């Protein structure tokens, strides 16, 4: 997948939630995207096509609330209950699509009463 394909996938998923996509930075090999949800909560996505690094993060009040990262080909999760933790369990290390990440995020936000 190249950077433009990643951006298009993000736009498609965000559109299904009626959310706006803000491209914060883009180079030939990488992109950083923000998707506002509320005034204080947003999703931030990063993709580097050269290193295959992916960072999917739910941010609230300028701190990570939940995330899934792929670094060096290995996925891990930052659980909602303890976002500073690195979860390499079977669930934590499974690859997730952008769509799956959004589904997880909105499930967590609804469950916790944040939206």
C-alpha cells in the first residue's frame, strides 16, 4: 500500500462515520492524519510506506486513550484501561484494518460514555 492508498482508505472509513479528515503532514513515504470526533477527542493515524510503520491512536485531552501500532512488522495494542501498556497478547498483536480500529474506538467511546 502506498501513502495515497492509505489516505483514500482513511477517507472512506471516516466518511462512513461522517467525520472530517485533516492531513497534518505528508511526504513521499509517510502521512500523519487527524480525524476530530469531539472538541477534545480525535483519532490520529500515521503510516510510513517505506518502513511499513502504522500508528492508530485515539487521543483525548492531548493524551493517548487507546492505540494499535505496527513497528518492524509487529503489532501491539495500547489498551483503553492502561494506554501506556504495550499489549502483545494474541488479541494485542493481531493486525487490524483502519475500519476495525474505528469500530473499536467508537465501541470504547460509547461504552465509557465519552460520546
